[in-house]
């Protein structure tokens, strides 16, 4: 573990442009950042919803009239929405389907902005450009009918690794950090969806290993584990960090390369020892930084209580919020940035 892991930002920020995001984060938090995301602005602000729109337009897919729409609820039972699920059209060979994800184009455009600002001294030297990518299971479990999922996942994974290859070809590796966003896999472990295959643990472990190994050793690699926050609320309220630790150990067992960082979320109301107790079973290499997502809006006392409880189990870690800031009230962004600064300064003094 690093002596001063600093601050990690998940990816999305409710601002208008990548340039605005880069400047705001670098100016306020630059000394504590190892990497900066572009904020996932514009059509990406709802995380993977823009992929649903791409899939709805795709000529090889259609709404599955036989599939029960997905009932998306948050942890307290509040209904967020019903989502109609898709299937391949009759006669379509999924092995021949191609998806234009748009992730490479977005990353390469943001990289040009990042490079210009860094070269002008507006972003600290040595800070990497962070590209956040979803897993195939993200759109698969959210938008695809269960009967079509086994055919969809490899088709989308091909598209995703193709986008990754274009990113790797267009951005210097020493300047790049790839983060895989792992949400639906966490929810599958928690039995959130009405459909879960018997071998789900093996499927998820293999997927996360393949995705990580697709990133060369010359590029920084990390994973963000998530319970989903479409309305700034978890879809599942975890009992403790047990599932997160189990998933982390599984992906470590599948990876052939180095893991540079892992991010695990902490709910606002959990500063108790029981929540953090599973961290005792976490086994990370000295080169892997743990970031805990325990910083919450306008709750400095709570932030410090959560930090204290976590330190009792895992003394050295970096800090973060639970998830990205793309769907939060834009008026909260300045407060979230300040909360991270206050917490890291307090941790440094302690």
C-alpha cells in the first residue's frame, strides 16, 4: 500500500465539459490526485444509458415481447422505472453483430483536452488521464432479455475490447489509467436481478479477469465496485463489505497482470465496525492501492467517523465518494470537492 494514497474520483461529474471538469479537479485537488477522469459529460452523464439508446437503434436488435420488463428499484423499494428488454432479431447471427459503443471516440477527444491543459501547466505533471469503461454485464443485465444474454455478452465484449484497443493506440500508455466499472456484477452477487445463472461467480470472475488482462502492464489498471446510484441512492444496501471483498479476491485470482487500485463503496450511515470487518480477509499486493468510497456530501463529521472505523481494520487507504457525481445536483459538486479536501487534510494531520 502506498504511504499517501490520496484521492480517487470515480468518473462522472455533473459539469458541462471535460475541460471544465479537468480544471475544477486539478485546481482544487491536484496535489492528491494520481489520475483525473473527464467527467463523462454530455450524453454519457447517465453512465450506460447512452448504450441503451445505441442498442435501441441497432438494426440487429428488437424489444423482446416475451421478456418481463426489468423492475428497477432502489434499496428501500422505491420504483425507479420499468425497462423493456431487448433480444437479437430472428435470423441474426450474434457472432457477426458489431456494436459502435462510442467509448473510444469520447476518450480520444477528452485526451486532447487533457494533454493541452497538462502541457499548459493547468494539470500537474505525472497525473494520468483516467478512462472509465463498463463491463459487458452492465448493459447485459440492464437491457438484454435473459434468453439472449449468453449471445449478447461476447458480442458486446468484442466491441468493448475493440474500443479499448483504439484507446490504447491513441493515448501514451504512461499517461493512461483504465478503470473498469463493476456494478451489475455486484448486484448479481446480491441476487438483485430476477435472473442469475448457477455459475454466476465463475462467469463474473472470468469476465473481470479477461477485461483486466486486456490492459497492458504499461497502463495503470483499476476497478470500481458499485451498488448503483441512479438517484444518489443504492439499489441494494449491503450488509457489510463481504461481497465487495469476495469479488475483489475473485478478480485478483483471475488477473495475470498487476492490479494498481481498487475502489470499494461505503454507505453514509455505516461507521460501525461490523461493516468494515470483512476487510480483514482482503489480500492486496503492496503495489495495489485501496480507495474507500466513504466521503459524502456535507457530512465531514460522518466522513471522519467512517475513516476512523475503516482505519481500525485497514490503516492505510485513499479516499473517494461512493460513486460518480454525474447524476447528483450540480450545485453539490463544489461541496463534494471541498469534502474530499477537508478529509484528506485531516487524515494528513492525524
